[in-house]
């Protein structure tokens, strides 16, 4: 797993590709400037000895004039012009409106999780996004509370999610891969644990994922799970915040749980979605993610086991 920021230099899509090219150009220019100026400095140190007097009749400014004009004015202007031209060129590769045929995905930032809708496909999920390789994806970004920022370095630049405003970010993946989108705008206590799994997969794999996410929740498959649904709707009070499509749970404050057991992580990529972590999360999510809006529950024993059996069936 590459370091998160370093993924920007391992681009897997056209937008990230041009941003990475720009970064390498700026690094090369920066290194060239450093080498040239270090060489000039070294020569100056080598040739000037303490006690050297200026040549008679000439001022230091006369001797250094060409260096000042060349190194202090002309060279920076040329370098800035080159970087400016390369930046404008790279910006042309970044679409600002949804291209024809793009997959539209609506993303709503919350403290501290991601609500995700696929309007044409009729999917609502949270903290996971699947995209098809080779097709542009137009993300419609907005926020339910404060400013967040969407950033998958391997796929493209970042863009803010603003309350009462929709920004469009167009991404495309060239190859299959699993990435993490990390919130890139400080948004409160758990800003660092506001992640989302972004999975780029071949069109068939994406179609299979869509088909798996479209149906309402499966009916509980066992007696334990059936009692678990009762806990979910009753004592657990889960339904006041969460939706499970196909049941009476229609809360909208917290992630949709219709297919929660099929997701890779819990709590916006805070912890892996294993049975142990689910048990811990349901009992007291604050041990996994301090400050999370979900309260600890006093569900325990058989009730907890039944509730976990129910959640385990939501795939
Ligand atoms: Cu959301 Cu930082």
C-alpha cells in the first residue's frame, strides 16, 4: 500500500496522470534551479577570499548586474512562464462538467462519513463507491453540514463538498484498483477517520456490484436474525437514524445499512468490517471512532448476538 499522498504520483486515470506530469515538471525545474544556484554559490565561495577588495573604480553592483538581471528576473520569469503554460495545458484535461455517457454519482459529506447515491441505478449506500474502468464518473459533491473535500490521489484532484452547493468532479480510472478517498478538508474531531473505499473494476464487475446493491435487504435467514431485526427496530433504536430498505427502518441521519455486511469497512473506513469489529461497533462505536455521532448502546448478550446475526445477513 503506497503512502496516501504518494498515490498522486502513481496515477491510474487521465486526470491524475496530467496532475502527476505537472508535479514532475515542477520538481525537475526546482532541482535544476537548486543545482545551478548551488554551483554559482560554490564558485563564489571558492573564488572570494576574506580581504578581497573590489576592483578599483567598479561598484559591486556593476559586477553583479548581469547576475541580478539574469538570475533574479529573467530566469524566474522564464520558469514561471513554463510552469504556467504547463498548468493551463494540464487544466484542459480536467473536465468541469459531466461528459456525455458519464456515470453520475452523488456524494454527500457528513461529519464523518460519506453518503453515496447512484441516481440512474437507484442505489443508496455509504462509505463505498464502485466505478467502472474506462468510463468517466461525474461526482456531484455536496455537504450536509460543514465543508469536506473529496480526494482519491490516484484518480484525480480534490474538490470541496460545500453545504447548499453542488460541485462536479470528473474522474476516470484506467485500470482496476482499490483506493481510499480521504476527506481533505479539516471538518472536526474525526476528520482523519473520514474515508471511503473506492473500487475501480471492469464493467462486468461493476454491473455485478450494481445488481448486488439494487435489491432491498434480504429477509432474515434464521430465527436469530429474525429476532435481530426486532432488536434493530425496537430496543436498539437503530431505525431512528439508519435505513434498511425493505424494512420499517427509514432513518436518514446515518449510513444506509441495506447491504452493510457487504462493505469492506465500518465507520467510514475507520475499521475493517469483520464480525468482531461489527460487535465492537454496535456495542460502543466510540472505542473505534471517538466522537462519532452514533451513541453507545446497552444491547448485550443474546440481544446483541441476534442483532449481529441480522446485520451479518445484510449483504
Ligand atoms: Cu470531512 Cu474532513
